[in-house]
C-alpha cells in the first residue's frame, strides 16, 4: 500500500520539476534575448551620443578660436573640462595622423601610437578607420559569436574643425556586460523573480489538479478490483465551489464521470445478480413446492383417486410455468443477433393494427380506449426495414404491458411518426396508468427488474428486457419517459427505414 502511495507523489514531483525546469529554460532564453538586444541598443546609443558630443565640441572649439579674447590656455581648460564631464578622451589629430593634443590615452589606443621626429603619430590603419567616415562613430573589439559584442567595446568618432587640416577625435569605452547586467538587475530582476514564482505556483497547482484525478481514478480502480463497489471517484477540483475546477480538461472531467457511471452500473449489476438469483429461486420454488406437495399427497393417499385428474392438471400447469420461465430466459439470451436474411420492408402500421386486434379481448375486459394516430411515409403506408416477427414481439410486449398497468376505463395512445432527416420511424405507446418513477426509468429494461417487486401480476420481468435486446440488435434505441398527454408511462422506440421521400401525414 505504501508503494502505491509513493508512486503518485513521485509523478507529481517529477511533473512539477519538469515544469520548473521548463520555466527556468524559458526565462534563460528571454534573458539571453534581452542581453543581445540590450547590447545592440547600448552600442547604438553610445555611438549616437559620441557623435553628438563630437559635433558639439567642434562647434564650441571653432567659436572659441574665432574669439581673439580667448587665450589658448582657456581653450585647453575648456577641452579638459569637457573630457571629464562627458567621460571621453579628446584628441586633436592632423589628416596625416599627427597628434597635436590629447586629454588622455585609452589603453586600447596605445598600440596604435608611433613616435617620429619629436612628434606622435597614429598608425595608417587607425587613420584610415577614423577619417574614412568622418562624423560617423566607429566601434572596435567586436566579435562574432552568441554574444555578438565583447565585454568592452571601444567607440570613436572624428569630426573636422574650422582650423586647417585639424580634426577632433573622441574616444570612449563601453563595458557592455556591466551595463546590461546593471539594467537587468535593477529593472528586470524583481519582475522576473515574481513572474517565475507565480509561474511555478500556477504550474504546481495545475499539475496537482491534473494528477489528483488520476490518483483518485487509480485508487477507485484498485478498490473495485478488490470487490468494493461502494467507492466513487471524488475530485475536490470538480466541485462547484472549487476555484481550481477550470484547470481540469474536459477529457479528465468526462473520464471521472464515465468511471463513476461504470462503477454505478457494476454496483447495479451486482445487485441485479442477487435479485436475479432470488427471482429465479422464487419463480422455481413456488411451482416446485406445489408439485412436491401434490405428489406427496397423492403418494400417501391424502388426495383420493377420484381427485387425481384435478390435481394432475394443477401439476401440469405448474410444470408449464417452469417451462415458460426457462423458455423466456433462453429467448432473452439469444436475441442479441438478428438474421440478416430475415430483414425486410414491411408496413408497421398494418402490424400495429394486427396487434391491437389480437389483444381486443384484454382491452374489452378493462374497457380501455385505444387511440391510434398513425403517420405515413410511402403510399399511405409507414414502411420500415427490420425483422417483422421480432418487431411484432416488441410492440406486442409493450402493448400488453400498457394494458396490464392501465386502470379500468383507462386510455392507451399509440402513434407512429417519420423523421426524414434521420430516416427513422418513431413508435410511441402511452398509457393513463400510474407511470414509472423518475429514478427507475433507466432500469425498467433490465432483466428480471420490476418497478414494484411486491406486485403479484404474472410475468418474470423479462418482457421489456427482450424488447430492448431486439431493438438494440436492429441498431436502434428504446426508452421510457413520463407521459405528457395521458400521465402514465410512455415508451418510444425507433426503426430505420429506406431512403424514401415521405408523404404528408394522413
């Protein structure tokens, strides 16, 4: 038992763990995408900013140089202040690469500086990079890989000044990883953690709500295999007041309902089996007891010889009752198959008229009124396709059943109607009796089932069961319901027909 208890828990744990890992992978992918997009955005922003800084500095420098009252030291102080404020390196470079002035030397530029004739020059490669696209920022140290940019990216731009052959060059270094992770930790870390926690909680609840029905189904199946038919699948999430019921799929809900219905049927079948044995025992015990009593009385002389014929007739009647019961049971077990060679077209209205005529004496004894309303579907007939003798048996059983439960001076209604869309004929028999309780409508077709077992009418409880077996063998349906017009029991069954265009009801 303990192993069975651990198994569902391990399934829940594995499911939750899988969902958690999946969620983490999703967030990792989102973080990688964020890193890539933010890196590109940061470099673009830095390029635009250094371009604006270079243009602004060039305009300010030209203005200062055009003012004769501004000394060279003041200009130099302004340039140094600008470099500190904007956090850039400012160089003045001639077109031939000669460096006239620099506020600072970035580490990445030290390898591009050469000394010659007491002057400092840039390498030809660096001169080409700076002056080929003046006014446009250039980046360096860019790699090709998953992270398209290295940890540090150098950004530089060169702009001309009004001074002859003099250019202003700005350098800046951007620590991409530091900036991206700073933004990630300050702007997105808390929302990501909250989203992950909510997603994990939601997934855990969903996994639990999905696995609990499976566990309940497994436990119920185990109990049923052990013979406990009182168990039912109880899933709290399916209750109306549960907020988690909407997490369950229709398939699980239907499966739980189906399993409970199956257990209900098994429980009813077990009860019916006991009733069946009791009914058979009772129906056999009564005539056998009578036969045994009469034979004993004849044997010991209690019954005089002149009364032998009378009691022998009684014994024969009881034997015939036993034989009739056995024949009914044999017939009920052999009606699930129909001989296709006996299937034919026939007028069910004519069959109904014959059946009503055959029970005329039963109807007369109780002065019952029979109202007949028969529709047509072909040449003033209601043609159907089936085994006519078995179909007669169905209608005859239903009709005699209605007569049995219709009170004196009652009414029985009989009707046929054609449904062109379904290509089926509906046969209805309704009586004005006491009807069938709502909770027993689905059980009246079960073998040996009687709505009121205390009733003493003749019969073994197989008539309606035989009707259902015949109709089911034809691939059709039969059901009972509350009669709306006459107030008693109402039986309806269908019969298929050929594809013929129906005429108007007469």
